[in-house]
C-alpha cells in the first residue's frame, strides 16, 4: 500500500462513513502536528503526502455533502479524486 494518495492509503471500494473520514482527518492532522513538534528534521515528502491525503479527505466530504444536498442521491456517487486534481483546485 502506498502513502501517495488517500485512495491507496485509506480508501478501498468499500464506502466509508463521513465519521470515518473525519477520524482519518484527525489522525493525519495529529501525525503532522507530532512531526512538527518533535524538533526533528521534517521529511518533506511525508509532509506533502499528509497534505495531499488531507485535501483528498476534505474533497470527498465536500462531494458527499453536495450529492446529498443537490442530487438527493446516495453517497456512493462520491469518490476519492486523484491527488493531482485536488492539489490544483483554486480556492
């Protein structure tokens, strides 16, 4: 399993609940904070992977909420998007 994307690191074809995704966000944030507070040299590649996975989590949650609000459809239409896509969104 690769750390390069949430789809490899967290998601499978199984649908996770919003609560499970939020728990994954908390875990990623905790890991990032622990790395930064440790006083040790940061691994820039790991920090970047954490940031990408966080972006993918938030994107998936936004997709799900939009599907529920505007499509009145089930959540399974939402999926983890490629890291290149979520990293190039303009906010």
